[in-house]
């Protein structure tokens, strides 16, 4: 292997030379940047994935995507053996390897191998997937080169969603216990359970099985077409935004942040629109009411709907399992109050990033976790799965439904399409229209903004990112601003991938939420080294 490490440096120098001296850090979404800056990073992540496969003696995944970012961007993230995000210690290794000079690559690899006590005689296997960006194919070649130069084997899954690679890795490494380790196996498992759950008919009460699907002009548009081959007449899905510019004026991030109906989707009143993002791991619902007013149902609304339904099935089945819900600071205050007071479900708050929510959700027998941006899922402990399956085999009707619901869910990661089918399952079971769902509680008006700064690391936070520690005095400024607004709340946090600071604000009216966001953004600009024009309007 040591000679292969030397070869790794030679290939780097000749084909994938390092192009920057700027320090780069593996963030919550891996590495992400302009596509033309990523060749050397992709190559090195191929090297690292092979080492991680040797370390775990299991297959590792590499997904090439920049998710909801513009089409000119791209990125890469590694998937651990059971579909988890890369272990924190290996995020450090990733950062070390990417920041090494080309001739330092062998030494960096040896250091990683020594610290992790890796068996370098193991034959590594790496699965690779990519989104639809024009740059993704070339960057995939760089990853594959990195894996192979150190003797690894590659299974190229082609153009897929991020959730599919998480699913396939999990199934491959657990011997097929979770499901068949293939794209087709993924469709079959989820769709079979979904169809069974609506065996009484596609319509029910106020629920009609009609969805407008905003594919963000990305891979999610391709994959939903494959799903429809398995869904039969159980759900009618009209696909929009399937061949334009990726994430442009459409998709989950646009709908959530801009709070606007996606371009390219007919503006029809009282029809559910489902928007996914560029790699189909986020989902947002929206609709236009009879007065032509826009409504958005985000990750908070999805989480409360799912948690309430699972709680109902648990109660009716007699199963004594601990259910909990995990949110982030971005969760709307109204949703937290509804969950705790109306549903009586325990709520925990985690740092932004699904890896943090996933970890906290493991504290419960059944953990529902969603970020407000629509990224989330439900995870079940081994004991919970066994208890549910056992009760279902004893003809417990509600446990049987819960068992089928479990199979609709992709537990390995946030999955836009799986989550959509889970929402449709709950709405069907309750006979609810999207209006019925939306009126469960009213979100507090809110606004998100971002401020470009010279160095995002000057912003540090605590209390799950709800309190700003540095620069000194900024949190006091925020506190004073918040006091002036009824039901006011605001926090700031540094981006995990670029030199911007994200600002969130909510208040009792949209005008006040917007005003508070602008004022807090201005304070960030003044006290954290803002770049460009000072935020003075939306």
C-alpha cells in the first residue's frame, strides 16, 4: 500500500494538481464550491473513501452533488457503512488530506492510516453516485481515479439521488436485511408498503391522490418517474421542472427561503405542490388557497404531521415505545409549542445539519427529526422495530400499519420522495386535504437572510446555535432588537461551506419579521466584518 501512496502523489501531480492554498474544511455538507475548483478535492476524497473502507471493512459511499446550490457549483460527501454521514474523526482526516500539498499526500495517507490503525491489506469497495450537473461526470471520474490508485474497487451507481446511495450502502453492508441493495430494490420496498397502506382506495374523505411535483430540474425529477412505474393508480403525480436550469426559481430551497410558488408549476388553487431540491433529500409542500394566497408547509409541518400519526398508531396498538422529535433553532416557535402542548411529544434541539439531528434522535425508541428546510426522516431502534414486527405478526391492526409505515420510510437519511409518500400516507389515513393539515397550527411569520463576511469563523455559537458567543456584544445587540417585536426571536450562525452568516428572525407579523431580520443582518455586517453592501432591504 505504501507504494500506492507514492503513486497517489504522482497521479495528483499529473492529473489532479492542487489549485489553491486557501484552507478548506469538510463541513456539514462535505466539500462544496465552484465545480472548476473541485477536481483535486474529488480525487483526494476517492483516496480517503478507500482508506475508510479499509478502516471499517465495509463499503463506503461517495455522493457528488451540491444539493440546492446553483448549477455551477458542485460538491462531495462521504457515506459511512450504515448510511450515516461521515464520522467526525474522519471529517478531520478529510480536511487534513485536502489541505496537504501534492507531494505531501503519501505522508498524509500514512498518518491517517496510522492514527486509525487501518488494516491496509483489506480490499476496499466504494460506491459512487452523482447528480445531474454537467460537471458531475468529470468529477466522478476523479473520485474513481482516487479509489483505484490505492487498489480499491468501484461500483458506479450513475445518476441517482443522495438518498438512494445511502440506502444501497446500508443494504449492502447489512447483508440485505434492510432491503435489496440496488436502485430497483429501493423503489420496490418503499412503493410496495405505500400501496398496501391505501388498499381501501386512493381517495378518502377530503383527501384526493393528486400531487404537482416540482423536480427542481434535477435528479429528483428523473427518480419520481421511476417511482410512478411502481405506484400504479395509488397516486397521481404531475411532474414539472424536469429539464430546465437546476434549482433556478424552483425547488425546495427556493420555495422555503423565498416563500414563493415555484416557477414552472401551474398556479392552481387548492392543489398540493411538492418541491424537492437538487439531489432530492429535502421536501417542501405548498398550495394556493381559494383566495389566491400562497401557503408553505415546511419541515416543521411535516414533522408534526408524522409525529402525531405515529403517536396515534402507538397508542392504539398498545406498544410502549418512547417517541421523540428533534428540531433545530430554525424550527418555527409555533411548531415547538404545538408539539409539546398539543401532541405531548418530547422535543430536543440539535445543531443544524442532519448528522446532529440523527445522533440526537437515537436517544428515542422512535425519533422523528426534520430541519425546517425539509430535510429529515424517522429512525427506529432495533428494539422498536422488533416490537412492532412482533405485534404485527400477532394481528395487531395498528402495529401492522406501523410496520408498513416503517417500510415507506428511508431511515438512512432525509429522503424527499420517501418523505412525500409518508406525508401522503398520513393525509390519506386521516382523510385530510392540505388545508386540513395546514390549519393544525399557524406558523409565526419568519424570514431568512444571509450576510457576506470576510471570515465566517469570527462567528461562534452555543446552545445548539441559538446564542452567539463571538464577536463579543453581538448577542446583546440581537437581544435588544428582539425585545421590540411581539413574539420576536432571532439567531445567527456561520455557514458550514462559505463565508456567509445566516440570519433567522420571526415575529407576530411578516412585516415585523422582515424588519427584525434586516436589523440583525445589519448588526452582523457591522460587528462581524461584512463585505459588500450593508443589508438594508430584502
